[in-house]
C-alpha cells in the first residue's frame, strides 16, 4: 500500500483542503474577535475604568478613616500600640 511520491489519494486531498479551510475560518474568526475587543471592550473599559477606580479609592478612603477612628478611640488596644508605620505624628 505504498503511494507514489507527490500524489495524494482523494481522501487525503479532502483532508488537506478541509484543514486549510478550517485554518482560514479560524484566522478570520480570530480577526473578528480582535476587532470586537478593540472596538467594543477596550473603549468600554476606558470609559468605566476611571469610575471603578474612583469608587475603589473612595471605599479605601472610608476604610482608612475607619481604621484611624478605631486607633484613636482605643489607644491602649493592640492595634494602637503598634503606632504608625509611616512615621506620621499626631
């Protein structure tokens, strides 16, 4: 069952053609996904990313204030004994 060099059986040609067609379709689909990300996802992240960062910053500010309030209201507690690690004096 040896085949001659350079010739393909009909089923081998169909497999090769199908593989090439699948590769081309995959590449086109990949280009569509990249276009979608560039055109839809990235602009949305840019629009809403700053909003998310502002929200996180606000929440962190509230948390820092809460921690400061607890530290000042309980000066003898374990958390109050450690003092400020940033060298800030009050």
